[in-house]
C-alpha cells in the first residue's frame, strides 16, 4: 500500500507543478496533463478510502497496487525527463524532436492509468463499497494515512511527521553554516513527498525569502543547474 500511495502522490505533485502558471512556457498539451491529474487524484482517493476494505478481501486487489506504483513512476519519469530535456534543449529543432518523442510516449501512460481506473471501478462494484450506497461510518480511510491538506495544498502522510519536524528543526535552527540535508531510502517510500511537504510548509515559507525546487537527472551539469 505505502509504495503505491507514495508513487501516486508523488506523480500528482509533479502534475500540479507543471500546471502551475510558473511553468506555462513549457510546451505540452495541458489538457492531457489535467486529464491525467484527475485520474491520478481519483486513484489517490481510492487508496485512502478503500484500503481497509481491500486488505480484508485481498483477492480483490489482484496486484492492482503494484500496477498503480509502476504506472505512476513511469509517468513521472517520462514527464520529468521531458521537462528537463526541453529546458536544456540547445535549439528549437531539438525541442520539436523532444515533443515528438513525448507525443509517442505519453499516450501509453494515459492508457495504463485509464486501464487501472477501470479496474478500480470493477473492484468497487465487486466488493460492494460504492460510496453512495454505503453509510458514512462504513468507509474508513487507509490505515496509516490521513488526507491532510496543508496551506500549500500538498498532502502530508501520517507516520512522516517526526521526519518532517526533524528536517524543519535543522533548517530553521540556530546553525549559521550552509547545510545539505539528504533524504535517502529505497524507491517508493515517499522521499519526494516528504521533501515537498517540507518545501511548502508555512513555517519554511515564512523563514526563507527565497526557495527553489530543482529536479536533477543522472546526467547533469552543475553549471547549468545554478
């Protein structure tokens, strides 16, 4: 559950960032991005609302969470690579080539997510937990997670609170020296989600006049980043 949830939330944050006015200059079909965002948000709510019922009937999952994680990470990789390649493109000709590649790869991502969305609807019907047909108290949120909407409109995952506060204490403590804080761990545990919650936390926003979010690929140039 944690891996799928972290992957879905991470992708949702990427999509929301791309749709932000700051990134209007990036060339892409924003209707497609908005459509994917709506589907991913729906999957996130499904994981939050129906997880307890799914775990009580594991036969209903049928590897669905694994498919969600795989599709979400694939979509995030394609989108982030596309944005980075476009930023670093040396010419308009190269930008057009990048757009062509993206237009070939992105539909596959949409198909995978649409397929998962259909399976989600089938599961809801199969286990008889369509929200409109059940009492409110019969629907419990996902174990270990809580939908918390912060002022920055990002989700916080319960269980990460201690890590969140530790990082914030280091960032706004009395230490005057420049610091580098690494968040490490295996893929899918929510490192990006934790970092984004720190980045958008009201206390951090209040204490730092300038903040920057940079996505770096494996092959990069320090000069180009700064």
